[in-house]
């Protein structure tokens, strides 16, 4: 599977024939919010997407359903907009 991430959308294509399997359009509701970071989990079943405003969503990669939305996090006044993968865990960082 090939995953293409734009500023607002996530598209997944099958490699054997180029068919677009899943489209997650407008990941974040606010039109001024863009995708800042994108990570797949270890099994490549879920993706973690962080917005430019610090909000994080966990999305099922196969059907595009949002599994969980995490609110914006701040640390010393800075929004956390980067993801780091540590084994089975995905950690929200500055």
C-alpha cells in the first residue's frame, strides 16, 4: 500500500494496480488546520495524525474511520505537533 499525505487529506493506493483504496478527506474539521505529522503504527493498521494546532487523531488506515481524537497538548506554552514512534508506542512531542 502506498500512503500519500497532503496538507488536508490522506490517500491510500494499492501498489499492484494503483487503485485508490481509501480517501480520508479533510482530516481536521477546521479549514485552517493542516496535517503536521503522520505515523503508522507497528502493524500498519492505524495512523496517528497531528494537526498544526496540536490536535491528534488516530485513524483506521483500512476504512478511514477516526478511532480517537486527542485534544491539543501544550508544554511550556508550545503546542505538541510532532510524533515519535518508540516500539509499540507513538508519543506526542514538541
